[in-house]
C-alpha cells in the first residue's frame, strides 16, 4: 500500500493527523486540506471500512471537498474532515468520543467538527465536553441555528434541484417531475418530503429497505431496490447516500437528463464529470448544491465564537444563494465547453489560492 502522500487523492493537504487511543479503542484520521480562508471545517464520519485504506481515501477526498464547498459557499472556513474507523459491530463508546474530542482540541482550533454519517447531535454534545471547536450543537430556541444540519442540507438541495429542472428542462415547476431519490436518511428523506410537497413524483430507494418503504408509504411514492434505482427512467436522479456512484458503469446506466443530489464525491474519478457532459446530462456539482448543512453549522460556530447568535432565517437566506451559484457554473460551462465540475473546481481553487 503506498504512503498516503502518494495516493491519487492526496492534493497537497496541509495536514493528515492519525489518531490512535489504546485505552478507548479510538482509531481516527483528521485531514486538513486548506486553511487559506479560515479553520478547516467539516464533519466527522463514523464508518466501518472493509478495506482500511478506504478510510484514508475518504478523509483525503472529503476534506478537499470541504475546502471547495466552504469556498464556493462564501464562508471564511477552510476544508477539513475526520473519519472515525468503526469496527464491524460499529462500537461507539463515551470514551472514544472523549478521546476524539481531545484529538480535535490538540489541533488548537485549526479543525472544527460537526455531524456526518454515523454521528449524532448527542455525539457532538459529548465531543463538546472536551473541545469548543464543535458545531451542530442543539439549541432550545427554534429560531436560532443549531443542531442537526441535515434539514438545511436538504433545503439547499431542493432549491438547487429546482434550478436544475429550470436549466435542463425549462420547467419552473416540479409538478409531475419524476425524481429518483437514492438514500432516504436525514438528507434524502428531508429532500423527498420537500419534493413531494411541491408536486414531484418520487421513486425512492435505500439500503435500509424498511426506511425507504415507510417514507414511500408516507409520501405516496414508489419504492425500488437500492441497487437498481440508478436504472430508473426519470427527470432527475438525486444521489443522497454515499459517494463514488458515478463511475463508468453508473453513468452508462443512468436514464435521466439531470443529476442533482446531496451525496459527497459523487464522481468516482475526475474524468467522470466530462463523461456525464458527453452524454448531455446536466450535473449539479455536489459540493455546491449540498452546502446548506455547512452553511448552517459554520454560521452557528462563527456566531458562538464571537459571542453572538445566528438565526435560522439568516441561515436560510444564505442557503437561498445556492441556485445562483449553480446557474453561474452552468453558464460558464456552456460558454467554455468545460464540464460543470471542471468549472466549479476552477472557481473553488482560485478562491483558496491553489
């Protein structure tokens, strides 16, 4: 196995911090891609990896994505990400979370963490007992930003998806638009409810078939198998589970003119954005459309650090700028002939001085 700096996903990262705490059993990786705009901000993922090398690749790719996401969202934050490597039983203990909090604290504020896959609000509260460099913490005031960023992520994807339908199909309404939603967790489920309320026809799938079935029954949607939803004829394919699904085989299977969803790192490799464009598929770059959650937790953290507060209304106003960013990317893509992911990457790299 090559050293991590020889990995194809290593992009001159500023720091890759390996954490091992024998007493608690914690194994974690904290990757900082860029702090050019501010402290590296990005959630902590708790996941079991059959191939341990995938944990490092996840940390590298996700932290780079956070640099781009935060820059394109206009946030004074850099890009970071943490991965806690879970065992097969996904054992998570208070001692592990405490050790992880100590690891974040040891970085002196260079990294700010929050919820991600496998990590809950309660977990972040536990981590916050050891470091203040945590956000996504619950609030008792419903008007103030805080807590699970999933609903904010879903709201931004919903707005971006509507912009994609207008851009790609020329329709300013979702009524009758068929959307295949892959993943029905906090983000995908929240998105599906927003889409259904706006008149979209939904096809749902999740590796947790029971969760998808319950949501389908709630929304009057159709459920299909998680392995076959990418084959569904639809107007929009919306990936909201784990990433790297748009590879050679996946792109060949797509039967949709638009891809707009919240999963991170949807493109398996950089060349797959061009492959989508070659098929005439409009792609909403993932780190632009799914920025609602980081906008929420970043504004929450910055307000707390300055001794002020941040309202939900302020967060929503910032999220409502996502469609304009997407339109600018698509316009430049059409004018330049570059794929939308290439355009977005170039914009983000210029913002972080790369």
